[in-house]
């Protein structure tokens, strides 16, 4: 009886294997294919976009003799791993590295391939490098290929200058703008666009957007206004601290009162920034500072970088026990002397606002033909909080 039962169980097991195993394997393959398809649906940026793009065929780029300009070592590793070996390569991490490019004649180069992360500000390293490369490519009649990347500071256009402090453009869009308006001779420019991406959607891995200068996205976003406050003494922005570019304060002997600190936090909150009290010691000077730690909300497009900078500076300027000293670099960084003129009471706020808003609309109008993605950039006007 037992033998008959075992034989029956074996027969049932074999039948189940014959019927259900092929279906299981088939479903497993479907799951794998679906996962693979979903990975392609994720936005691809930089080198990954060049290699994995299934919307367009960029194989023609891979066949060129390339000079590769980049600022993250992983970019070169990815190229080599996919059998793309540039004739020349230039790792750009500091402004002085740009001389490596300027000195080259590119005689045996077909095109310059550009893949750099951006701070999202007009005067960051990628902006300076891009402007120089456009001039070089035009002068030497070389094709310039931009691997587009999102702007980590979002689609908001803010601040003074011929090109606003915070342009709200991707690298590719900025390249198109510079190629039309900032050089005497335009280059043969080609942008590899980001596929399947909406400009108001964040990447799952925001670390892909960061340059080596920042430890996290919060530090980069805070840097969008702390960079300029850093040019004013005795303000300290925590460059030499555990929270690099994420804190703001004053030396203990010039510290704000409890009421003043709370009011400063209200100014930041008004422009979409959360703060908490924080004290620290500057590791470079061993000086104690009293101030606030900054936490950016998830939606970067809710942040008013220039308005935060302007109102914070104006508030500190009016404190009795603080005397501010402006760096000579401030006007160049801001891109205009209009802000300093306002702070020194040479012009009114209305005059400041008219000048900056006029520049913003002028820039936006010219940049419209350069926009590659939706939603389109949005202008944020100058706003002053009444104390």
C-alpha cells in the first residue's frame, strides 16, 4: 500500500513539474524583462545616458576621436567599461585645471565631450568650463557635445546679472544660451538630452547630481545663498565644520540675542528653509560661533536663494552689535554692483527691484528658445521682508 502511495505521489509531482515549471520560468523572465524596462524608464544622465539611451542612437559619438572633459572619476570609469576610450581626457576639479584645456591644440580630435556636475549657479566651475570650451571649439572648429544633466537647484530664475545668479537651466540649456549670446563665434554644439525626465521630478539617487565639493544635496542647496554670505565678515557659513555649507552664525562676542536668532529663523522659513539653533567651533581658527543649522525642504523650487541672501544680509546689517565688511569679490560673484549700492544706501529698494526684475525678464526672453524640458523655468522676483 505504501509503495502504491509513493508511486502516486511521484506521478503527481512529475505532472506538476511538467505543467507549472514552464509557467514559473516564463513568469520569472517576464519579471526580469519588466524590471529591465523599468530601469530604462528611469531618467539617464551624463555618460549613462550616452550608453543606455534607447530613444536615440548615439553610436556615432562613440566612433569619434574624443577629448573628454569631466569632473567625476566615475565618468571615466564608465566610459572605459563600455569600450569608449577618449584620445585625451581632462579631469576638472578646480579653476586652475582649466589651463590644461586652454593649452591643447586638439589637432587629432574630432569632438570635445563634456560631462560635468553643476552647482546650479551662474559662476560655478561647470559654467566657467563650459564657456571656455565653447570658445575653444569655435576657434578650432571642433564639435562640442554636451551630456546634459539636471540643474540641482531646480527651475527657478533668480538674482541680478546679465545671466541671473540662479539661471534655472540645465547644462545643455545653458550651453545653448552661451553659444548664442556670450561668444563672438558660435561653436558646432550638440546636446545629448535627458530622456524620460520632467524638470520638476527629482532623481531617486540625488547623489548623481552632486559635484565632489558637497557631501549631500542639502549642502549644495544651502550653498546657493551661503556662498555669497561667506564674502561678508564676520558671518561664518561653517565651511570648516561637521556641517559644511549648512550652518550660519557669528562669533560669540557678536552673537545674536535669542529674539534676533528666532527672527532670523522666521526669515529663512518665509523663503522655504527650516532652521534650528546650533553652536560650533570653526576647525580652522578654533573660534566659537553661535547661529543656526539649515535644513532645505524637499521641493527645491520653493526655495528663494537670492531673496534669502538679500533679507538675511539686510537683517544682520541692522543689528547694533554687528559691523559688516564686504569682500572685494562680492560684486563679481553677484554679477552686478546694484546690491552693494542698495546695502550702502546709494539706491532705494524700488530701484534695486526694477533693475533686477528687468534683467530677469530680459534673460528669460532670450533663453526661451533654449528650453529643452517641461515644466519651463519660473522667474522669482525680488522680495523684501518688512522688519
